[in-house]
C-alpha cells in the first residue's frame, strides 16, 4: 500500500510524513510514504493525504498550481474511491466554498462553507471573550462514533487545533465530530471514502497517531 | 472546551541545551531532542525552544534540533530566538516548527510581523514581548534578552502586534524572570484582556500554584515555565494534576 502526501507548497510536511511513517512502522507494515507534487503519484497511491496551513485561497491556488493535481484527486477519490484524508486547511478545501478573504470555490466534496469562527456571543457574555485563533487542545464529541476513523477512541479525547476559520456542513451527517468553543465547531467531516480533520493528527500525540492508524487500515 | 496549555521551554545554544532537565535517566543531558522526547512522553501540551545562540551564523545546529524533534515528537513546537528574516522563518517551519516566535525584529521593524503573517499565516507567528515595570508604573518593552530598553509601552504594543497579524503573544515579565516568585499577574491580565489573540504567560514560575494564578488571575491561555521542569522539581503530570485539582480543566 502506498501513501501519498500531497505537497503543494503549503508549509511543513515533515511532521505529517514522519507521523505516517511511524504509524506504518508500528503496525508492522512497510508501506512507502511519499511526499509528492506529482499528479501521477496521487493517481497511483492507495491512500491520499492533503495537508494545509495558511489561508484558504493561498492553499487553493497552490493546489491548482500543480499540473493536473485537482483532476487527479477527483479521479482517484471520487471516481476510483481511494481513501482520502484532508488535514486542517486540507480539510477545509473539501468544502464547496471558502470565505476567507473573499469567496473561493473548494473541491466541493462536502456540501458546506468555511467561515470565520464567530465568538462574539461569548465575548458579550463574559467580557473578555474567547481568543482567535482557536489554538490548543480541545476535547472532541464524536457525532459518528461508529466511523472507522475513530476506532478505539471515545468522546472527550483531545486533539490539537490551530485555526481561525471553520467549516459549517450543510448536511449534518457529514459532520463526524465537533468541539465546543463558544458553540460547536466542526472537528472532523467525511462521506463515503473521504474524511477530513480540522485538528492536526500529526501534532495530537497518541490520539493523532491512533487516527492516522485508523485511516491507514480503513477499507471504505 | 479548550484547555489551557502547559508549556515547558528549553534554552538551546549551538544545538545543545543550556538550561535543561536534570533527570537521571537521560543518556545525554545536553541533547535537546532527547529532552523534547521526555516532555512529549509526559504529555506536555506544547514545547518551546528558545535559541540563545549569540551570533546569526550558528543557526544550523538549531535547525537540526528542530528537525530531529519533529521526527520523533508529534506535538506542537514553537521556536524562537534571533529570527530576523522571512527566510529564517521558512527554514524553521520546513524543519518542523509549527510556530516561530519573533521579538527584537518586530521592534526594529513592526511591518516584519505583518509580512510574516501574510506569508505564512497568523497561526504560526508568535510575537514575544519582554516587559518590565517602569518607575511611572507602566510597562515598557525590552529587546536583546531584556538588555535594551525601547521606551515602548507594552500593552499598546501587544495590541498593535495582534493587529499586524501576530497569532499569539508570548509575554515575559523581565522583573519576574528567574525569580521563582510567580508571574506578574497585573501585566499578564492587562495584556490578555486587551488583545484578541491567545497570550502565553512567562517569567517567574516557582510553584505549581503560580501556574494556576497565571491562568485564573492572569487570564493567560497558556503558561510557560522553564526551571521548575528542567530541574526535575515538578513533572508535567504533577503540574497538570495540581492545576486540574484547582478546578481548571486540563488535558490528561
């Protein structure tokens, strides 16, 4: 089994690659993990990971800047049904629209929008309010606890978040998990053979490695 | 809910730990990667490397430390010290840092903060602020590790840094740093209540109660400490148990 981590110039992929390598090794396998910008590699991979940090539009144009990559992802994930994991902005790109510095179309795999986290209601309530970015460890409530991504996990486990924009799913069944931050914030989304996490599994210590392991052994 | 972070900080010079953990089971007490592994296994919420290398040339060892740590520790990593250019930031992020902390360079040229935030995203740009109470009762910021006064008032400075795109403020009280008398609560709260971004309180932690005070009275989103962890006085699990028992939810 090959794992392709898509490199479109959005930040550091070393941690993600190392976390996948570690998980592969610990499960006694020797599957190759490649960090790649090549559409061919994405097409031939058994598992595809799309990371991303920064602004939605920047990440989107980075992804579109890779020759044939968006088409390859559509083919591999939507047509051929390869398991796919989007991380942070990589998850947000799965949405229909991103509303960070203007409206930008996403991949459109999850019916939803990415909008600025709104903590004003809380700010009015307690004076000081909640901070933006939503930065740090928050405990997840699993809306779809039976999803294979969460095998071995339960409500209340913490993951590491670092974001100022969040996805809102139009179909409630696409929301796999959420956290509370002045109201519910989407923590994980998914449908069919593709999933996305707003949090960083590669930075979430044991919980994150468990989720990476679950993704690798997922047979959707 | 979001949990306050407890962050141990390691001082690094020339790729070696200067003030480090005094644990008996370390193979090499000066190896930052090994010490990072200890904090990772203890469940620290984040790790901070502060590079105190005096010259700008000796950056390679730091990059090796960061990449070595990122290969083994799957936890958030902040790196600060001597960052002057966008290339410095890029190199650290590519080596595996999640956030970089800018101090003197922000004072010399505040636009550097907005350039960095624009290029890499606010979420990875931390502005470190070293503040000292002046005779007039206000707080003034210092650069060069607290040696040079700037005449700049600290609270409005922090507000400006957040406006320019800092995603977090790492606030150190120069009066308290190294004293183990606790955070400067007035300073911490004044800044935390004035900026929309998270504030990490630093400087002065000598007891676990100080961590509680920083969060509860100082309104800090995260608390950073060096010596209480380095010298093995307290472990991360002990700190979390204490803070949790005081009624502040922590990640276990």
